[in-house]
């Protein structure tokens, strides 16, 4: 009985294995036949395919546009930062260039006045008198800096004028362009003397030069040292025009100043050693006049 049951189990297992093997073989040998699409299916595909393609293309375009927008926003921010840095660097460079130019001008001033035995006060021009074509100017130094009335004012290019009005911290300069400023001068080559006065358009006129003096164009004109204001030998300019009339005893001599007054920035004030003593004497005289008047 048990033997029959064992034989039945073996037969059942064999049949199951056989059926499974046969099924696998059938599946492996099966050929798939693809049926042709119906007209409706073709119509649906042809209708929706362009829409799907448009949707996909739109999605890609929007994605690309968004990426480009973000990139442009980031680039714009970077450009603003770089532009600001560039402006700061340009401003620093401009400041350094101005400092360098100022140092060159100051060095020229000091070199120019090294042989003049006067106390030197460096000053900056802070204002021009526009009502008189720059014939007067104002500097940022005054009584507290040791300046006194009639102190000579120069640049590396030559004579500017003298101090004619003074406060504690500022001084007004009467330039050689002003008709009221009369300077005793001489021609360096011929030693011919004359009186220099302001003329017009940044020019000056040398008067009282005798007609027989052999002055020529380009002759250098210097201060003569007479008049007790300007030291001797300070350059003023060069002869730019000469007219000799058929009558009279003098000649017309126009002098072009060496100083460019329209671009004047720094000047050097020459204070004479005895200016302080003279100022004390004036103050003492004023006090005595007041006391005498009181009696």
C-alpha cells in the first residue's frame, strides 16, 4: 500500500515537471503578430502627435528661457558689482594722478624759489574775481601764517602779484594783469627799464621804453627790484609784440606773462624777514596816534 502511494507521488511530480517544461517551450517558440492599427487609431495619433510635440517643445523653451533669465539676472548683478568696483578704482586712480601732479607743481615751486632769501609760505588759490577777468585772486593763507601786506606771490613760471588785502586766514592778491598793479621791470638781454601794467586778455604792457632800445620779440622780461615790493630777477614773461611809431620817444611793448592765470592752483608767498618788524612798527605808530588823539 505504501509502495503504491510512493509510486503515485513520483508520477505526479513527473507529470508536473513535464507540463511546466512544455509550457516554457511553447512560450519560447511563440511568434507575436502585430496587428495593423485601425483608421481611428491612426487618426488619433496623427491628431495628438503635433500637440504632444508642441507641448514638449514649449516645455523645453520655457525651461531654457527660465535658465537664461536666471543667468542674465546673475550676470546683471555681477556687472553692477564690477562696475561699482571699476568706478572706485577710477576714482582712486584720478586722486593718485592729481596728487602726483600736485607734487610735481610743488617741487617746481620749491626749486624755483630756492635761491630767493625770503620766508616761503605755500598757499592754494580758493577764489578768482570773475568780475575783472581774473585780475585778483584769493588764497587760503593769512596773518596767522606769517603773511603781510605787499608780500610777493610767485609760481614756478614767474610773478603772480602781491598781497593787497589780508585777514587772519585769507589773503587777496593783486595780479600783474590788473591795470592798478604797476611793476618796475627790465628786459633781460638789453637791460632796458620800463613800467609793466595790466592790459587785457591776459596780457600786460611795458610802458616808458625809449624808442631807441633794441628790444625784440621773445626777449625775457624780469622784475628790476625797484619799488620795494618785488625781489629782483623774478621772471614775468616774454615780449610778444612791438610797435614803434614814427613819432614820439617811446615804443609799444606787449608782454605775454609766463604764468597761466586761468589754470593757477598753488602759489608761493615770499615773506621778507623784516615784514614782521615793519608790522610791529605800524602797530606802534597806530597806537601812538590813538593815544595822541586822546590827549
